[in-house]
C-alpha cells in the first residue's frame, strides 16, 4: 500500500512509548516489554493499524504486536490506536507498534516469544513472477514464522486478490501447515467477529469478495 510522506510521523512516533524502532532489543523477551505474562498475537504488514488496535481494545487480556516497515504508515497507525483507545476510555497498554522489515522478522521475534496467533491482512500481492518471493505468505517466509509460533498456533489470512489467495493456499500446504478453514467469500460465510479493515470495506464496496483462510502449524 502506497502512502504519502508524513512529515509529522517520525516526530510523533519518537514520542510514542509503545513504538519500537529497534525490535531486535526485545527479541525473545517481548513479555518484558509488555510487563506481564499475557499471550502475544502478531500482525505483520499492519498498515494503518485499525485491525490490531481494535483487537487490542476488545481483548485487554492479550498483547498485540503490530508490525510494518513504513514509518509513515505507522505514524497513521499510532493516531488510529490513540483514537480507538480514547473512544473506549482506555490507555493503549497492550499493543506495540513495531517498525520492521518482515524479511528480517527472525531478528525481531524469537522462539521464546511464543506467538500463538498471527494475522496477515491484505498484504501486497506482488503479481509479477520475479517478485512473488516477497509475498508475506511465500513458503520460505511461512517456514521462518514457524520458528517463533507455538505448536498450536494459528495464522489468519485475508485478501481481496484471487491469484494471491490461490497461490497462498498452495504455499501453506507446501510449508507444512494445515488449512483448517477456507472461504472465498468471507462476508457470506459463518465466520464470527470479523473486524472489517479500511481496505476490506473499500474492496467490499467495489463488489470484490474477501478471501480468507485459517492455517495451523
């Protein structure tokens, strides 16, 4: 997702107590960052962070790491977190906003972090063949995620892109995951408590069905 340069983003992030620009400092000890033993869930490619913020608001007994590579995007995400928590009259105390290249996620998240749930929402489809290895669901990355996922972990994946979805079904299977649920029309499925992201609403308004799957380790 492209986003215009936000001159205010990095100064605001620098003042944000839950923004982490050097995540390798907490590799293997994210529970120390949160200051408790609550389970940790992870969203990669969090974008404007409305999904992770809403998850954190609804689930105060779970900690959330929202990760993206773009500081401008994370700046918007910080504002969305503040808005969502302020409306709920809560302080953002169970979310970390993390700047990280997923290609190097193994330097930011370790086996001791015990991630039980992971979300990949509307990631870049990278349609050109030579770029497809950059996909967040590419087999090499899925195998890398296994290093920090728990034995019973679940990955939730949503996309509007047909080609990416069908390829990802094969990717998960190739990487040794079990697909426990799959639908090619999420909004007409039996999935409950779906959080509709900004992108998701935009695609739905355009008549594009949302593809969704749940994969276990």
